C-alpha cells in the first residue's frame, strides 16, 4: 500500500481550494420538472467516524462507498498527519494504521471539521495518549465536548483542556483504558461514537447509557465488530462493549446517506417530480417519508433498497419538531422548510437540537417565502410561488435548502456558500442536471472552479 496519497479517477473537493472559499456560486433556473434515478452516495457522517475508527486497527482497512466530499478530504488530511497510510481509488479508501505513532492532530484541520475530534477515542485507545484541538464545523450552535471528556475520564483517562487543546493520557503504568459505566446527559452522537471507539480496546466491559441511536452509530459498531470488536446494543439507548486486545483487517461498505436521500426526496416533492432513489435503507428514512405522506406526497418502496417519490399538484402544511433519532432529523429541518414554504396552509417548525439553525429562513424569504422566526420556532405561511433571487447559504443543510427552493422558484437564483454544500453532497449540481434541472456552477469571474485533491503534497487537479 502506498503511503499518504490520493489516487482517484475523480478528485475530491479541496478543503482549501485555490479559488477563494466564497467565490463559487450555483446559478439555478427554476421551474424545471425532474425525472430519473438518483444514485445515493455513502453516508458522510458514517464515513468520517469510520475513518477515525480505522485507527483502532493494527492492519489494513478497506472502506467502500466513501463519498467524495470536502469533509472527507479534511478527515484524510487529519489522519495522514498522524502518520497513517491512505490510498483513495474512486470511492474506495484503504487505510493502514499499523505503524501510526503521532498522537497530536493538526490544529488548522481539526478546527475546520468537528467529526475529526471524535478520533480522540481511537487515538487514546491505541497510543495511550492523545492531543486533539477543540473542533470546528458548521456554526449551527454550541456542541461542547464535555460528554466526551467525562466518558474518557470514567474509563481512567486523565484529561485537561488548555489553550484550545484537549490533552488526554492513560496514567501510571497501565497501557489500556478501563471498562466503565457511562451515562450521557444527552444522547450525543459524537460522544457515543468517541466512547464506543475508546471502549473497543479497553480492559473489561463498558456500558453507555442514554446512547445515541442514529444509523451512523450502528454503522460504526458494525464496522468495529467486523474488525473483531464486541459491541452489542447499537441502535438502542444502551450499548455494551466488551474490550478486546486488538482488532484485525477488514473490507467494509458504508451505508447510504439518509440525509442526501431525504434531500432528493424533498427536491422531487417541491418540483412535483417523479424520482427513484437507490441505494437507500428505507427504515432510516421513516421520519422523512412519514412527514411527506402527512403532507399528501406519496413515497413508495420499490425494492428493499429503492424508493420512488410520486408527483402531486398540491401538498398540505404540517408541523415538525426535530429530535434525536428516531425522531425527525435536525439535518432535514432546513430542506423541509423550503418545501413547507409552498404548502397549503400554515406550518410550524420547532428546532430542538441546535439553537442557531434557522438562519436560512431569512434567505428563503428573499425568494418570496413567508416565514417568521421567534427563538427556535419558525412559522411558515405557504405561498403560491417563489421567485429567483441571490441568496447565501450559512451552513451545509441551509445551503441545500436554498438549492431545493431555487429548483421550484420562477427565474434564476444565484446561491453562494458552496463551501458548505460541498461538505455534504457529492456532485449535487451534476446529479440535478442529469435529472433535468438547469444548474451551473461558476466562480465570480465566470469560469468553473478547480478543485485540487492532495494529501502531503500529492495532488490531482480537475476542472
């Protein structure tokens, strides 16, 4: 396996493109019906944490269905900086962490990507010491790491946060963390994943109560178990991990991205189009498909891994409250706000997960929506039409919501903030164009931006 390089027929969006971050825009001419089949990529939130989980393995890991996203690129850079060998070929990523010995992750990368902080559990379990800068990511609200820290301390680690760095080590002569009973004050996905990874190589049994139940947590558990870990209960509020001494090589395929699938379901609904989505796990999309059906929009399970959305002329208002899985996902709140902007009647969205995640409402109003926000609640009065306008995406899902609204708006919309969009959607403009949309990506000088994929100096550029 060649060390620390990308070898891919398709380049990843660069985490730091030579094009200024805010110069890329999407021009969308709305009002076009969509039709066809959408290929859903691997789940971003699974890919990122499974890449961190590969640090637990002292052999080779092959991870399939890896989405080519800016966040994946950043995570590759973080892992490479730890001295780990990486090779990307298409959507297949090979990771060899046999000889990795660097416990300090680079500040400039971790502060851009929150999920990279979750690697602290795997690093600490393998090396006995970890130095991880406090995380960054979308500015959608406070997401502290205190649950991670308290859980690691319960397993016997000494943890201090100084000057923006979380320093953790296993004290004394002990080489392994110790099993412990851990109760999470809230079902944090990140804390659940961090502690689950740390516990896989701990000595004894670890029990995580009030654990997150998201499909991505289950995917990580399945990945670790395929390497020889002993994890049970993932997908429930109680996860039990019996620590093992080491993990072995594996070949693993990441689950489909339920948020990308949900986004395309909403895009089909708002453009009154018929789309087929595959591959998907329909059970992962129940909160989304249930709300669509509540609005009078039909979603049919074609096969075990395929969904078809059917067009309707009118759809009804409904109310949404976000909550941890299996509740309505916070990541689908913004796309649904776009859809509800054109529904008949008044809808209420209450955002219960993040306190700063309704900023897209004002941008949707630029497109002609009628939305009022008070605190964490949005009141949406459905309108007959939206009209194209220049708008700015403020975070990943907010930018996706603006794309969805622009597809249904009359005239041309120009969407800025694509550095957010490229964190979570692989080639979304190309996918939409293949379905019949009219979408063009430009930078502000009028030429298409280049993205350079590189790790440790090896690069590949594509227009």
